[in-house]
């Protein structure tokens, strides 16, 4: 019987340099999309997929993240006294079961692969998920849930993938497809940031993964040989060579790259327009803005 995915790693130890100076003191994952930090979207998605153990790989200066998931008795009391039940309800999403959340430090930002490897002792022999909170995905069925359902059929390792225009492939890890089965593709290779015109397909990997424990052994091998950053893609590519059990999953939904300024702004607009309490006022503002821009041209 295939094992269920119940643990997820959230690598949040990056420096977030694209958002300096904000990220000098505010972790990127705490930056707010409408009224929730990026990390909350990631946690909600993980919960919907059946994740019960949440492992954060953090670093210096990220204590705001740990506080975010703690109880805030003074704030809660103040809201209770004022009868602000809706806000109290909103705070509930930030509460975690005792022992459900673990923090591991990555002492040096040695890359995403290294961050994932730092969590190795908290895993068992089961497949686990990796969620990058700066990839925010708007979807009817949350992306990781779609993947967990597909993974129940395939087993092995699975990466979320989306079609990108040929001229953008060089910004992503790109899949070399063995067999295209629709939502699921089997993979015979993976190239990190291919030079323009050399990408093996248009299917780019984004920040959701379901991985087998063998990936940790691969990361260990790569780590021992590598001088600089340890790439997660390299460990997955090694797994393709060794066991031929890597799949891409074309998720249904729209992904926003909230690790970049343009992507974050796009997500803010899309999520703002989708919110019932904001959409009328916000859409009117955007329409006015566009028409005054058009009039000025
Ligand atoms: P990014 O490539 O976006 O890097 O990391 P970054 O440091 O967060 O941001 P920039 O590029 O400097 O603006 C992708 C994910 O991997 C994590 C990040 O926290 C983010 O979730 N990561 C990256 C680590 O946990 N450790 C690392 O050493 C590198």
C-alpha cells in the first residue's frame, strides 16, 4: 500500500534579497497578501492536503515567523473583551496543535537543497511534501491536495509543473518528458535554468514537491561534492537516473511568483479582486486608474 503524505517541509531560510530593504527585518514569508502573510496561504494549502506535521527550516532573523504561529493571549483577551468574534476566528487559522510544528535552523543559506536536507532527522521512511511559500497558487482544489491525490496513484517523486512560454524557460527548472499522460507526465530528465533555445520542454517546475526519503541520501551526496549552493533539482535529477520514479504534475490553478516584486503585485491585485469584501471598491479603483492612464496617453 502506498504511504500517505503527512509531513511537509517549508524552507524559509532564504535571504529574500529581491525584497530588500523590507526583508532586512521582515521575513519574506511574513509579507502580506491582502491581510494574510504568505506563510498562512502555504499552511492552509498543506492542511487541505492532509498534512499534520509542519517542519520549518528557518534562519537568523526569522523569529517573527515563529511568533506568528504562537498564541497571543493579550491580543486574544483584548479582542474577546471588545466582542470582536470575527477577528478571533481569523486568528484561529494561526493556531497549531501542540507538537505539530517544528523549527530547524539552516545556519548558512547554502541553497534550497541544503535547506531541505537540514530537516532530514525529522522525517521517517514516508514520502514528504516540500512547499515554497513564495509560490502562491490560486486554485479551486488546493495544489498540494491535487498532487497528493495524483501521488496516491503514481507513488515515487512528484513535482508541480506548469507550461511557460519558450522565452521564459531559462528562469526555471524544466522537465524532459518521457511519457505525457495528461495531468501526470513521467520524467526522464530535469534541467535547471536551460540556456535560451535548449529547454527540453515548456514544462517548468514550481515550488511544490512530494519526495521520497531517498532524496535525502542524494542531497547528502551532492552536499559532500558541492562547493556552493546545493540544488534540490540536482537531487531529483539523480533520482531519475537511479530509480526512474519522478513525475511532473500539471496542476489546475494560477501560480504567482511572490518571491519577485512583479509577481507579488500581480498576486495582490488578483487576490484583492477575488475577495468578496473588497472586490467592488478595489475593482472600481483599478478601472478608474486604467481609464485615467488611457486618457493621459
Ligand atoms: P529563493 O531562490 O527565492 O531565494 O528561494 P531567497 O533567498 O528566498 O530570495 P532572493 O532570491 O534572495 O530574493 C526559494 C525558497 O528556498 C528557500 C527560500 O526561503 C525560499 O522559500 N531557501 C533558499 C532556503 O530555505 N535556504 C536557502 O539557502 C535558499
